[in-house]
C-alpha cells in the first residue's frame, strides 16, 4: 500500500498503515454489499415489489455514504483508497453471489448474511484499532458504521420472520 502523503497525527506510520489496510477491507465489503443491494433494488419481483424496491433503494443509499466515508478515512490516514472492482473483490470478505430466486426474501437473506459478516469484521477491528494501533478515532468511526449495519441487519431479520 502506497503512502499518499506525509501525515503526522500522533499515530506511527506502521500503525496508520495497519489501520488503512483494515479500512481497505471494510471499503471493499461496503462496495460489494452496495452492489448486491443495488441488484436487489433492480431485480426484486413479487407481490411486495414496490415496498421492497423502495426499501432496497434506501439501504444502498446508506451504503453509498459509508463507502465515501471509509475511503476518505483511508485518505486522512495518508494512504490511497482502492477504487477498482478487481481490487474490491480481492479485498472483500463477501462473495459475489446472487440469490437463486428474485423474490424479496431471497435477496434479503443474502444481504442479511453479508451484513452479519461485515458486523463481525468491524466488531473484531474496533479493539485492534484503539489498542494495538493507537487510533481511537478510527475505532470510534467504525463503531458508528457497526451500529448502522446492526440496524440494517435487524430490519432484514425482522422482515424475514415467519409467523406460524
């Protein structure tokens, strides 16, 4: 990972590099999840089409904001943000998959699994950033993103619940 600029913010270059690398993985996850949510928005079908079409649009709007904020955080640390699909797919913890069906529950289950993966990665990274890398700012930043993903996952989980 190439240094974009000299940055003196009280965190060593090695620690900034480690945090930036973690953020590159998060950026890739956000971008892949954004793309999959866009796919759901475009291709969902069924009796609940309109409500889910609108729902997925709201969700990818949130993810679009995270993408920009994570990329800018990488730049604040003095490094370049990845910006190609090939690099995102290389760095992401998520699989580039589609559901077998185009109904809302198939898309929602796929997206829920991805949100859960992102949540686990962020939760693991919070302590590492604050303790091992002396970057409480990034730990706080990703805590906010974690909370948003938890809410998004809750909405998906609640929507998928079946009553008997």
